[in-house]
């Protein structure tokens, strides 16, 4: 503890030194100094410029949202709908060829391996009975 005291004092000394007060202490013109309740013209102009820029940027992103993001989302929705309809038609065609049932998926030894069950059971957390093999049935 006593050995660390000189080091602590040496570290704290620069922090306690008097620092300059920043820009306001070195201002060449008295107009640049902001007196409480009396902002300078330059500061007011800068604030107005910032507000103007914020308004322009807000309007830009509003236009981007309405004229780019919304149409892109609608186009993506239409594309996904078309692809899913093609997939449904293909599934219906396969079922029709095989007497109303989807043909069984080949039993490959490297698929759906479970060394131990998940805490919620043998199926994955995102189990879908229409797309995934039910591992509870495979176990039996």
C-alpha cells in the first residue's frame, strides 16, 4: 500500500493541474465569447445552419423511404409470392404423380443425426411438420 502511494500521487498530479478554459478563453473577438443568455451572432448562424441541414436530411430520408424502400418492399413481396406459388404448383404436381402423397425422402445416414435430444425434444426449435422429418417418430 505504501509503495503504491508515490505512484498514485504522480499519476494524479497532471490531472489536477490547471487547464486552459478552451476556445472561449482564447477568443480574439469579444463577439465570439458566449455570455450566459447572450449567444453570439456566429453561434446563432451556426445553429440555424445545423437546423436547416437537419431539415434537408430529414426530407431526403423521407423521400428515400417513400420512393425507394416502399416500392422495393412491394416488388420483393411480389417476387416471393410468385416463387412460392411456383413451388406450391410443383409440390401439387409431384403429389399428383405419386398418388396424392409426396414421395419419401431417402434415408441418408448423415442426415438428422442426434447424439442427445435437445432440451425441448428431438426436433429442432423451428420444426415444421410439412417440411421437416419428425425425429420423435424416427426414434421409435
